[in-house]
C-alpha cells in the first residue's frame, strides 16, 4: 500500500511536472506571441506616427509657403499702393502748381484789364473834356463871330447913314 501510494504520488508528480512543462511551454509561446504582437504594433505605430509626422510636415511646409506667398503678395500690393499714392500726390502737386500759375496769370490779366479799363476811362474822360472844351471854344468863337458880324453890319449901316447924311448935307 505504501508502494502504491508512493507510485501514485510519483505519477501525480510526473503529471504535475508534465503539466508544469506544458504550462511553461504555453507561457513561453504566449510570451513570444505577445512580444511579436508588441513588435508588430510598435512597427505599425511607428509607421503611422512617421506618416502622420510626414503629413504634418508637408502641411506645415505648404502653410509656410502659402504664408510667404501671401506676405509677398501683400508687400507687392503695399508697394503698388504706395507707388500709386506717390503718383497721385505728385499729380495733385502738379495740378495745384498749375492752378496756382493759372490763378496768378488770371490775377495779372485781371489787374492789367482793370488798369487798361481805368486808362481807357481816363482817356475817354479826357477826350470828352477836350471835346466839351472844343465845343465850348467853337460856341464862343461862333458867338464872337456873330457879334463881330452884327457889329460889322451895324457899323456898315452907321457908315451908310453917315454917308447919306453927308451927301444930303452936301446937296443942301
């Protein structure tokens, strides 16, 4: 009975040992599979991270290119606007200068026209005064001539009367 018990115990130990070896084999297999799966997942994650990093780098590069292009366009637009403004300011200054010159010319012409008008007015007034004096002189001369003619006629009548009186006296 002791031997049978001993044999059963040895058989039980052998089964336990075999079970333990099988469990160890399964555990090693599971550990190997877990390690392979971990490496596969690690490679996959690394690949995905690299792809995502590459995609983000491309997007960042594109964004930087677009930003730089936009900045160049803005600078070009600012330069065009500045040039346009400078040109408009130059044109405005030129127009203001021309307007000033035209205003000065018109002022000079207006002053000259006023001077000529005043001179013409003085000349006309002088001519009118001269004509009036001439007319007055002519009227005076006409009056004097009429007076002289009247006196001549009166003198003629007096002389004729005196001659007629002398003739009558002579005849007497």
